[in-house]
């Protein structure tokens, strides 16, 4: 990227930030300036655009001081991050009211989970709530998010910024984490037959961990959802196809259909050219994919959509197709507003059962993500907001 182009983009961002400040949108202006400063430094671009593909690079093993393993349902002592409340302006002497003092603060904790002889780290976000009514609150929905290659749970939480949205919607977010002993790049092994069956392998671990969290934290079992990026998106497709009785909807970002590959060779072929997968169960599905993705071919999004649509039609679900350009965008998102193609299949009453978002010129990265995490595309429409809005319209029917 040329120096003149970077300078021009920086000047445009500064002008837009000035307009936002004049409109009173200080937070939006601050975010825009921060991103502009990152973009002005050439060395920072690979961090925001780097590609979580299959290239081999062994990452360091987890630190030796990881928390102890859970046994027989008991949590290890968690590492707790208490999210701060709103920052008061300088000189503001306003004190916390007794009602505010009774609120349970949001938490983001780290734990481990033992399954089939392996120990998997995971992180769990629980939103704030009035402590006095915590025991009587309605059960919260649970979002399960699976990171991509070369990522971990903390990195993915930053890049998706899902915790902030979950705080607004009162939802819990679970981030399982792959271990380097299973895959040196921390990719989920979505392409291996041993990890494409129920009750075993990585799908079995993710399902068991999800059910543990539902039971342990009294989440709503009818509102449990799963999504992921790249290899995490492919694994989300696998898990949801194996456990449609656990997950009420699935989101696949830059991923592949369940059953698109059965070994490493076919996985590279599917990533390079696209591949159909197995027949899909009836499950509400939302798909995101960038048209400029050089790691996972954008046709894979169409194969996922086609399989989900075929399952819905076979089940007799009447659907109405709508197609639009535009939608939600990032703070900097002219591209997201003008060129994102969104295809929605809804029931006659307007409830969406299938959404396919094609992000124009989008790379292999989380659309609308935060540059605080890796593999994010902050200029695209917000995949996190779109997925959460889609998920919360669906729930499992009682057995």
C-alpha cells in the first residue's frame, strides 16, 4: 500500500472524526482516530489484516501457571477480570447510589475443562445484573464462539467485541479454546473424521462444555447458539449439525460446510475452490464471508446457504426471499453501508431463518471487528451485531 494512499486515508479519517465530534459523537470519533493512527503505521497493517490460514507456524505452549483442571464438575479457581463501570468526567463527584451498589458486576473469567484426557481452556463472560434479583432473573441466552487458527479465546473476544453487545442484551458468551497439542496452530480439526462425530472429539467436548455452562449458570437451554471464524466457523457448522437439539441457531464466518473435507488434502482443496458438505439439519443459519477472501473461497458460503435452504424447504418451511445492499456498518464503514449484499429467507410473518452476508472486498477476517483483536475487518458491517440479532429471534422448541 502506497504512502500517499495511507496519508490520504488518514486525512479523510481526521475530517470525518471532526464531523463526528461536532455532532457530539465523541466515542465514535475516538474509535475512528484510533483506527486511523493504526492504519498510518505500515507495520500495524499485518496485525489487522493477517490471514489465519493453514501455513505452518508452531506457537508456544500455554504457560505453566494455567489454572488447575476441573474434576467432577468443580471449577478451578478462576482468573477473574472485573469490567469497570462508566468513567466519570474529571471533577465529577457523583457517588454510586445504593441501588447501583447492589448490582452484580460483569465478569470475564478463565477456566479449564477436562474431556477425553485433554484439558481445554475456556473463558466465560457473564453480564452485570441487579444482585438483589439475580436469583429471580429470567435465564439468559448463551452464545458459544469458536476462534480461528492462530487465535485464542481472549484474542477472539477482543476482535469480535461480542462481550459489549452481550452486556447490552443480557447474554452470556462462552469461548472454548483449542490446545496446541491437538493442533499446533490452534485450528479446530473440522476436517478430520475423528472430529466429525457426536459424543467424541472436539464436537463432543464443545457440546459437553456448553451443557455444563447451561446447567452451572442456569442459562436458558432453549436459547443456546454457536458461531465461529474460519476453522472455528467450520467447526461451528459441524457441531450444530451434530447437536441440533442443543443449539437453536448457528453462525459461520469465513468457514466451510460440515463434511466439506475428510482429511488434510481435501481440506486444502475445499478452502482453495469451495466444496459441498453433508446434508444440513433444520437449523436457523447466518453466514458471513468476504468476497476478497484468499484463504477460504467465498463459494463455501453459498454451499452452506444452499444446504440450509434445502433442509428448510424439505421440512416444509415456507420462505420469502429478500435481497438488499447495505446494512449495519462499522464506525468507518462506507464500504459496509454501500456494497454489502444481504440475502434473507424469512417466513411470511417476517422471521428470518437464513441470512447470507457477502462483504464486498472483505478479507479473511471478522467483519466489523475491533482492531484490538487479530484477523478483523473494522470497515465491514458488524458480524457480531448481525449474528446476535439473528440468534435472539430463535429458540429451541421443547422436546
